């Protein structure tokens, strides 16, 4: 009888690779203004670093009030004032041309700064067409060299139409409880009890959250997959940076929550993104896997209350 092959060991996560667009390429990036005399020295950036809008395409129709998610690849996010190599923070240009790339980006209604390390923002736009563009910049708000910026996109905000008030729905009776339209997300695992000699935990807003961007419980995914991390009401900062209401992402794979008053372990089941990364490409073996995000402070200790996603289960199908 032929000998069964041993299952392959799980390879360690590898660096993110740019995804190939399934749609026509975006409009070309506008030519950068010429550097002005006496401009600031610019921090270097990897030649293949990029920023992009998550799930927002050129030509999209959007509501007046919209939450925009920012993605960054091959660089980490760090708050303004933090001078770590290959890091920066997001700026959103609205109906504006690129500013001078060797000077600090202006700060006004057309140049929105996210210097706390935010990776998303809710903005309100007037009806009509608008151009949007992302521009990454360093500790002093000066774009990198080469500039890390998205292509500009055009979006359309439609005039809101007044709607009639729908008839009030009767409250469900005790005998007939309301049925949810979709199944609730899986509940977060109970937090382990604090241990003696534990670390002091940094506070976090009660409504802060982390979440998987575009990845749902029960999804089928390829063996090699890029996972995007979202954070709301908190900023991203590299490990070692002790700014209020900031932290960095950790991805838990096939494991329960660790002790929340101690540094998160670092191994193949507890992946750290201490450079401020907001996405990662990982390789998983065929079968079912549980994934969970856990935010933590500059010392890798979860906040109080813990900023943690609900665990999700994904299935990796075997390659044919």
C-alpha cells in the first residue's frame, strides 16, 4: 500500500503582494508639482509602497455621509510626530490638486489630516461630483520620496430624496419574537481571568473596535490570502510608541484569547504587526481555521476594555 504523505507544515506569513486589479486600471496619477526652493528633506519610502481606497472605486455613487477606509501596503502607520522608518500617516485630498511634495501638506477642508494614525474617516460631501486622493506623509506631514499616493478618483454624491415616513411596525408580542434578518456574528470568546503580577492596561474608548475588512464568518478563501485590518475610534501606532488611544494589530489564528493583562505571545498562532501594518498576506493549510483580531498597546498588552473582534471561521479549500 502506498505510504501516505505527511501534511505540509504551515509556512510563516510572507510579505504582502499587490493584488492584480479585476477591473480596468484607475485614472493616471496627476503629475507631481516641481519641488520648491528651500523645501523640506523627504523621508525615503519603498519603491513599491502604495496607499489605496478600500472598496471605493473610480466612478462610484456614494451617500452624502460616507465612511472611507484607507489601505497601505509595504509601509506601516504611525501618528504624526513619530519618526520611524517606513511609516507615515494618511491625508485625504478632496477636490484639490497635489500640493508641493517637499513641504508639509496644508491642513484645511480640502486637505484632511489623520495624524492620530486613523485608518478610516467619516466625511460629509455636498451633492455632485468630487475628486478624492490619498497622500501618505511622514512625521512632519511631508510626503515621502518617492511619494506614496493613490490615483485620484471621481465619485458622485446624489441629491437626497425626501422619503415618506414608513408606517410604524407593531412591536413583537411575547408569543412572536422578532426574527433577525441575518444571523448575529459569533460571540467573542470570554476573556481569560487576570493573572497575578499582570501588567497595567492602557484605557481604550468603550466603543472602539477592530474588524476584518471584507472578510465574513463562514467565508471560503484561498490558501494564500491578504487580510485587511480595520480599526475604529483608535489610531494605529507602531510597537514602542505610547500615544493615547493608539495601538497595533495582532492576528490570532486557531487559538483562543490570551491573558489580557500580559503581552500577547508571538508565534505562528499569534502574529504581531508592530510596524503599524494594516494588512498582511498569510498562507493557511486546507481546512477550517479561526481568525480573530486583537489590538494592543506599545508593549503588546491589550487595552482596557479589550479591543477585540469576534472570532470568525473560514475554510481553505485544497488546491486541485
